């Protein structure tokens, strides 16, 4: 016997920062781009999460806007009769 114990606990599956924050946008990629873009000497841990959330919100708003425009184009508008 090598004295390693009885198997121990297996390591938990890795969870991305996007998944932890409940976002679809990649927090890790945003963090990398903030660091490589010479925006600041240091980038905090919360900054890329916040920025990814803002970008995701704006993208969702844009998608909803285009869906609305499609709906408006497909709707028949009748002129008001006096």
C-alpha cells in the first residue's frame, strides 16, 4: 500500500466566469481585451463582468429593436377614417 487513502473527492467541474455571472457574453475574453488594450495599468476582477453584462444588455436591446421593426413592417397599417 502506498498510503494514498480511499480515493478522496474528485475535483469539481470548471465553471466559467460567464456562467457564474449568468451571462452569455464571454467574461474571460472581455477581461483579456481590457488588459491587452492598454486601457488601464490594472483591471479589477469585477470590471469585465460588469462590461460583459452591459454589452449583453445592449445586444439584447438591439435584437428586440430589430424584431420590433420586422413586426412593424409586416403589420398592415390602415389610415384612420374621419
